[in-house]
C-alpha cells in the first residue's frame, strides 16, 4: 500500500539555491500558494494501454498540507498535514498513518507543498513548454521516475506521474479555486469510529 501512497505525493525556497527552471517553478508555486480542484485520472501501462480511470478532488496548501479524495471507481482518501499522513480505505475500514518524512523521501510529488531546501536539491527540474519535469538525481530513491506538472498561465492544470515500469498516472484538473479558510477542515483528518488503525509513525 505504501508504494501506491507515495506515488501520489510538492514548496517554496530561496531562489538562490535553484537553477533557472527550478526558480520559475518555485515562482509559480509561490503565486499559487494553495489550490483546490476536481480531477479526472487515467492510468496507462508502458505501451500506452488504458488500465484504469477515476475521478475525485485534490487540494494542496503550503506548507505541508495535502488532500486527495478518490471518489471513483473505488473510494480512498489521503490527508497530509505537518508531519503525518493518513491513508483511509473506507471499503476495508482501515487507516494507515505514516510520517511525512517517508513520503518526502519516496516521491518528488511532495515538493509541491513542502518547504525544504535539502529535499528540493535532490531533484532535477527541467522546463518543457508549460510543464516542468521533476526527476530524482542519481542516488536518490523514489517510487516515481518523473513527475510532470503543467500550468495554464498561473493555474496548475495537469500532473503526470511515471514510475520505473513506464506506467503513467495522468491527473487532469478542472474547476480550480484558491484554498480558503473554509477549506482548512480538509486537512484535519478525523479517524472514523470502528476502523482498524495501522500507525507506522516512528514517534
């Protein structure tokens, strides 16, 4: 389960530590700060064959706040806030709790909401048109080979995750809006009564 979690999981730092493409990505994230949107998901294998389709809601807010709610075909929920990540499977009636540090080590996706110079410097960032490819540098372990984030002006519009086997998850965002005070409750996960809890945090 942990691999599928980290594949989903990105933070503003001082511009001086980045190359030009990274500076531009940081600037766009700085302007955006927080976003809430609907998404449609398509998963394809290394040959481009469609494996799965889905839809849901995503929200991100700097620093270290992430919400991902898959509503179809099967419901699941990921909520990250500060140092903890909750992964809830309603069908199995179980929730796993992980350290944010584990997510940061595993996937460059976490850079979108995390402020940490050390983590940013572990990844190469290259602009390709309106998109930015984020790839781990040599020696950095990651469940994801490349995260591509694309913008329409200053609005995040697409996220693509490609793993080592060549499978791609494409999230197309729509109805984007800024995160408001009323949305802060999204990042406060309340464990439902009666569910099985697997707390994997080190503390």
